[in-house]
């Protein structure tokens, strides 16, 4: 039963200021950019590994 007393929410105990929200937004954007760079780097590394697997046998065949 509710007697009109409510526990304060987390937001009311730790209000975010505009600058904190801006900082959070900036950090989120930077994190997303870093994730994109990581994904591109992984794709490049996988592509290079595939190239090596394809080119090695061709090189060995030509050297015979």
C-alpha cells in the first residue's frame, strides 16, 4: 500500500547536468567511432589472411 511516500529515483539523487549529458554524448560518439575503426581493422586483417592463403599456393606452384 502506498501512503504517499515514494523513494527518490536515481535520477533525482544524481541529476545530470547539461555538460554531463554533452560529455556522455561525446563519449558515446567516440566509442562508436572506435568500434567502427576496430571493425574495419579486423576486416582488413581477415582480408590479408585470405590473400596470403590464396597467394602462397600460387607462389609455390610457380616455383616448381
